[in-house]
C-alpha cells in the first residue's frame, strides 16, 4: 500500500521520558506473570508496531511502549512473540514500511514468511486526555480475523495495564476461532473482518486537497467527491486527515472508515477584521478597532478607538467626554481557526483624551500601557462574539489626572463585549 508511509518525528523530551517510563512498567510486568506460560511448544506470533494516527507527531514516542504492552499480553498468554528485528527485516526485503503493515495482505505475507501463525496489527489515536485503540489479530493460515478490539480510554500510565488486560481477555476467543478454522466445516465459521477498499470523501469545498496526517496526499475533491482506493481498511476504524485549499485555513479532522465520509467545510482565511465593542462600566460608550493580520487568523496588529461619556455626579455637574485610542499586537493561542471557541492574548499602548464641559472646561491626557489582554470568542450563534479583559497601567505621562496605577472599574479590570466582522 503506497499511501501509508513512515514519518520522521522531531525530538520531544516530555513524551520521550513518559514513553520510556511506560516501557519499563511493561517490562517489569513480564516476570511477574512468567509462570503462567505454557511449558510446551508455543504458537509464533508477530506483533507489528502499533501506529500513531493522532493529529501531529508528539505522540509518536508512545508507539513502542503501547506495542510492548500488547506483546507482553501475548507472551503471558503462552505465545512466542517474534522479535521485531526479524519481521522488520523481512518487511524491508519486500519494500514495506511499518505503516504499510496495517493492511491485511501485507501483514499476512510478512507473518507467513517469518513463520508466525498469528499477525497482530493496530493503531491508536490520542485526542486530549483520551486514546482510541484499534487492534486486529489475523490467523495467517486461514487468512481471516481471529480476534480484535476497539476501545477508548483515559490516556495515562494506567492505560498500559488496562490494554494488557483487554488483550489477555481477547486471547481465549482467538484460540476458539483458530480451532474452529482447523475443524473446517464441522466447526464454527471463521469471522472475517469487514474491510473497505474504496472510500469516498464528500465535501462542498471544490478543489480541496486531502492528506493523511503524515502529509501523504490522498487526492483532491472534484465534483464534490474524492475516491480513495486502498488495500483495505477496517470498517468503523478511526483515522485523521488534513484538509488544504488555497485561500482557506488548513484543518485536521478525525473520521471513521465508511463507504462515504463527509468532511466538514474549511474556513476561509481572514486577513482583515473590524470589531465593534462595548465596555462594561462605561455604559455610555461605543468602540471599534481595525485588525490587520500578519498571519491569517493567527497574528494581527490593531488600532482602536473607544468614545464614552462620564455622566455628572449631580444635577449641577457637567459631563466628561473621553476618547480612548490604542494600538498593539494580538495572537490566537491553542485553538485552530475552525474551532467554535478560540482564545487570544494581546498587548499594546494607548492614550485617553478627556474633555470636561461647562464653565470650567478643560482637557487632559492619560498615557497607558495595555500590559496584558486576554479574550474568548465563539461563533456558536453565527457571528463571532468575544469577551475580553484588559489590564491597563497608566504611566503618569501627559497631563495625567489618573496618575500612575492600574485602571479599574469598580476594582475590576475593564471587561469588553464585542462582535467581530472578518473578511
């Protein structure tokens, strides 16, 4: 299968240390159960490396400890696991990488060549603190599925022992299935896993290119669809794709293997935006800001203006007019552009011009630093609505009546509610 290829992962110290620790736990589990193994000849089993199908590459280091946990379960169950060096050498002779061994035909041919009676393939997908695992155990002689499992669990150290136990529970079913196959028509029929060779991606984004997360190109949407021919993927299993189109933000989506896979729409790149806002505590006011994106939907420069009126404290007083002008730079963090909720931060500087009306008319200026602003925005209701908190520090510059200190409204940093219009 040429569409599944090996990836090179940059070094990431944290997952590497965690993966090594998990590997040590798996190794310590083996001696404790060693006496449960059968004394006679053991069935040869080839456990191929479970592949990481997660978005990004930070979880690649977990492939080996997860595979080791599966191998340990087979060892404890009385099987002899063929060393990876042996089956990987055979795979290289055939021009197959570890990702290609996910297909039934490749796995069975390599397992048969190294003398294995069983071939174990699988993959996992990590999403936040959860992990989805798909495992298939093939009867090499029968060319059929002898057993398998699919599970979603919390991804922590306890996951490895949980996976070990789930595989151990699967082993009796494998034995029964293989015995049924050996008995021929007199036994129960051998279960064959449903696989699909032709997957059709459907999308309204004409011309959108679809890739696997390792940047292997599947093809482009034409006339609303894309047909992907494979060597056979297990129906219902999960994998991730990346969607790209010029003028739109790239997006990754996790999908399930089916005859027809509907992909969500891409979000067009936004290079300009105008926000209209209102600050709590400054009720008689309205503001606007222009954003110019240095990197579409990610990093931007802004210039804003907020006009508000401070009512007189009594009937004999006069209103004060304020003009808050500011500029700075902002950026979105954590969430991709097509997320329904996004988080951002910004910083900058500004000046507040104040005009006192009436007989004692005068004007003053307060300079301030926009030290740190954070905001949350959502498009659940359609338009982009945001809530922002601003930490402004007056410097005492200009003809400053506020002096030096944090600007507060009722002992709380200003909170602004607004709507964002993008193009």
